[in-house]
């Protein structure tokens, strides 16, 4: 296997918790042997090791590793990020924004790759978790403004019927390279994935309200209270799986 020694070194550094050292080894490879060599190594590394490096993204500096990841490699890493049990989702949002909205990237290719994997919609729901009520407002009205209401939500049937509705806001108005732009792309370019993600997000919110794991919910009655979310009163934090940490 080409670059076997570098791959083994990178994995050893990650196993030892030296993420900075692992990233430096990969960057050095790109500097000395070119981007192609780095891409070959990234293709050979297990997703959990790729994730260990990219989730520590520092937006104060550019990352050659983030620039070289393919949509498929990135998606495989994203769907196992939950193993870190990061309830703030800060690392997940940071690495997704940095890769999906990198210069020259096709955000839809990355989102499609994530959606094609088992656990993809759950990963996207985790990304939007702290913005749940505003995503619901966007699903309901096509804008991100929240209002005090009785918690009623657009049904799944209505979501699908209105999947290709004309946008009420242009993408340029929400081109923040963050959650608003990602939500806009999902709703208006990949509506099936948006609906799938939103249904998972609703289940997570409902589980939070009931103090349950999402998979332990009783049959859905279609009611989820929205008033306290995203207002500093409550966040529908997901109960994490019992899978081992990626480190």
C-alpha cells in the first residue's frame, strides 16, 4: 500500500490524542509530495480518523485537508460525528460549514452525499438542532422569523405538496455560509432530504420534551411545543448513542 508508513503514523498520532501532530503530518505530505498524495492517504484513512482531524477545524487558518476531501469522504465522517457526544454541536457545525462552503465547492454534492448515507438525515438534524424553531418557521412560511403560536406545524403531506414552492427569500439574502444558507439549499434544492431531516429534528425535539430517547417515542400525535426552543429557554438536545467514541 502506497504511503503505508504515513498512514500508520497518522493513525498512531490520532490514537494518542495528538490531532495537531496528525494534521501536521498530512500537511507535510501535501507540501512535499503534492495534493494528489494527500488525497490518496485521505482515501485510505478510516472515516473515524478523518473525522478526528477535520472536526478540530480552526476557522482562523485555512486547511489543505478540508480542501481535499471529496463529498463521499466527508459524508462518511459526518455521519459518525455523533460518537463524540458533543451536545453543543459546535464542532459539527464548524466542520460542515468549512467544507461544504469552501471555495469552489458544490454544496449540493456534499449534502447529497450526506443524505445518501444511513444516518445522514440524523447528522443534518444535529447540525440544525439549536435552530429548530427557526427551521420550522422556514418550513412553514419560507422565512426564518419565528412567532409565538400554538405549536402547530406543517404536516408531512403539506411539506411534500409544497416542496418546490417559489422561494420567498433569495439565496443571496441568506448567503451566510452557515445554517440559514444550508437550510435554504436543502428546502429549495433538495426538498426530500430537507423533509427527512425536519422529521428527525421534530422527533428529537419531542423526545427532549418528554425526556426520552427519540427511538423510544410513543406514536406521534403531531404535536411539539415550539415556543421555548431557540429562545434561550430550551434546546432539543439529542440523547447520544452508546457507540464508542471515535478517539
